[in-house]
DNA sequence: GATCCTTAGTTAGAGGCTATCACGAACGTT
DNA sequence: AACGTTCGTGATAGCCTCTAACTAAGGATC
C-alpha cells in the first residue's frame, strides 16, 4: 500500500498504475481465489493488452508476493493500532477477527495453503516478526493471575500461571522448559517461557477458530462462530 | 480409494486407470500444490495424449473433488481405526497429526484455502459428519473430571467441567447455552452442550497448531511443533 | 464367425494463460 | 532539436482446459 514518495510525473504514473493493478488483483482474489489471479485479465480490464503489465511486475509470482507482503503489512498495522493504548489482548483479538472477516482470502493468503516449497522473502518475515513482537508485548502485559491451576490431578500439566509459578518464575511445564532453550525467535524480547507459550497458544487457538470459520467448515453447523471465538478468547484471558 | 467391485475386464481396466491417474495427481499436488495439478501432464506421464483422460474424469474440477473426497475418506478411516478400542482422544490426536504430516497438502486440501464460492458436495459433508461423530464419541467418553475451574476471578467463564457442572448438567458458559439451542449439527448424538463445546475446542485447537505448522509458519522459530501440539493436547485432556 | 454397439484413444482446434521479443511511440532531459 | 529512457503494441512460443470428429479395439449378439 505504501509506495515510495512519488517525484517525477513518470514515477507518479507508474505507482498509480501499480496500485490499480493491485486493486484489481485483490478483487480477483476475493471473488475467485488466488490461483485464478490473471495478469492478462487485469490488463484487459485496464484497457491495455497482455504483456503491458510486465513493465510493472516482473511476473505473476512477483505480483503475488507483493500482495502477500501488503497483506502482512496491513495485518501488522491493524494489530499495531489495536494495541496502541494499553495493549489489551482482547481488542487485538477482536481487531484480528474483523480484519480477517473483512477479506477472508487476504487472511488465507497469509495463513492458508502455501505452495509446497514456498519460503517467504526476508522483508515478509520481518513483518511477521513485527507482528509477533506486538503479540508478545500484549502477552507480557497480561495479568497472569492464578485463576485455574488447581492441584494437577494426573500427569497433565496446566498452562503455567498458578500461584506457584509467577510470570517471571521458572518454566512450569515441559514445553516451557523446551522454550527456554529455543527462544531465538523471540530474541530481543524479554519474555519468560510462560509468556512465549502464552503467545503461541493465543496465536494457534485464535487461528484455529478463524481459519475453520473462513474456510467454511462451520457453515453447515448452526452455532455462531463469533461466540466460539469469544469463548476461546475468554478462556485465554481467564488463566 | 474404494472403487466399486470390478466385474468385467473393461471395468477392471477403467478403475485401474482411474486409480493411476489419482496417484499421479497426488504426487503432483504433494510436490507443486493443488493449483499446479494438470490433467494434461498426467496424461503425458501415462503415455497417452491430452484429452484421453476426459474419458475418465469429466473435468479437472471433477478430479479435484474426487481427490478431496478420498482425502476425507482417508481421514475418517484413520480416525475411526484410532478410536476403535477405548476411544482415547490422545491416540486420535496423535493419529491425526501423523496423518497430516504424512502428506501436508492432503490435509490442506481439506482444511486449507478453499475457492471462495466453494460448497462441498453432499457425500463429502457426510464423511465430515462421520468424522465429527467419532470426535463427539471420544469427547463424550472423556472423564470430565473437575481439575481447573477454581472460583472464576472475573467475568471469565472457564470451560465447563468443574464440580458444580457434571458432564450432563446444565450449560455452564454462555457459549454452551448458545450451543444448547444450536445443536442440530450434532443431531442424533446424545451429547451435552459441554461435550459439544469440548469437541469444537479439540478440533479448533489441534487444527490451529497443525495448520500453522504445515503451512510453515513455525519454520523460522526453533521450537518443536510436536511439543506445542502435545502441550495443547495435554491441556485439553487435563480439564 | 460376422455383425454391431460401446468404449478408448487419437488428432485438430478454440480459447485461456504466462512470458519473451522486437518494434514503434511518447516522454523528459539535455 | 536531438537523444535516451520508458511505455505500450503485436507476434510468437509453450503451457493449460476442454470440445469435436474420427479411428481402432473390445464385447455382446445372432
């Protein structure tokens, strides 16, 4: 979305064309899915013929990765602005859902089926890290009150957070112990293993509900996905 | 996978060719993704030219939906055989993960990005219902021991299961109350709202971890997804 | 066994797509 | 005014899906 500051009228025109191409691309993706995206069709829509667009995008894949980057950027921005005031995880989760429902295919472009060998370019993983940092902040700011964590009945380990394990205490579960030794992905962020665990769980659980909802796996069922999402969020905030 | 019992040698040959086509299709999907599936390429691989395969599959989409159905069938079968003895949810979850990792694109064909307007045919939704029934059985058989559910500190509602709400008691959370009025999707299954909720949560949480892992979103991070999956499963079994 | 019908496979072809190339036209700069 | 850069064109090659007409082979029937 954010192009370089246009100077000459030529650059101005160029960026304007690129933006229009992307716009039409998003329309195509929203209505027919990413695989149906066609540079050719976009060119015809814009009144020019076929190969003209190759002056603006090196290839179809090039356009795709740029769209993916824009999607990440958009997500990071909405995430950032939702966490502005007090880093409330609840409003972030709500913003995430709004953003996803606003354009399901955009969400799925990021979190849906990838092409098997795909490896995201560096600038994209940077934005992903930016998103993760925001999530970590929000999880670190979370009041890790005791709440559940009664005496563990079996070998089952509750998510840490009980009275015996304050937020900055030692890892309370084996996975958090594992995280203590594998936290390079959160390097630069002063988060305890419990916070890392919390962030991962927030991510996977919200994505789990959202993904199935967007893919239409709840359509036959009559319950309201929003309530399931809210229940999961509630459970995440309760512990 | 399960073709009709072949009688005449002609039918025999026909089903054999169809099976080989599907096999090659799965190879293509596994290596290049579903959008790259090409009837033409498969035909050439099999030594015949172009349109020959249209005698066996009405269209590319026809082949695709049949592959999707087979994927569902395969998942339902592994699920069923994993729940045979005592319907242990843990072994089912493990079987699910094994099945998914065995062919990520097959999993993603079911649970990944769909084409926007897609509506699954009836025989597919039937298999999906079959899978859900197995999951519901397993969740109903779960020992819903008290465990967490201490005094709810805020307005947050724990997943029901505390001493005050036995498995067959009244709904303990607002979402479960909602489910009580929207349980047509589990019609024919004598499950309490708490069990329905549990089934949905098992589904979404395991899918959340699995989906992100298969899509490669954990690759940059050094932790072991298997342990996160195990931790989530543990948490599901603990309550 | 000869006939006939069904099925399997062929080539040809329309129309879509990505992508490259060579050419002409417009533009801004010098 | 002349020049080099940039933009758009048509032509072309090579994929793809899918239809149509034709041929060859298989099985059933008389």
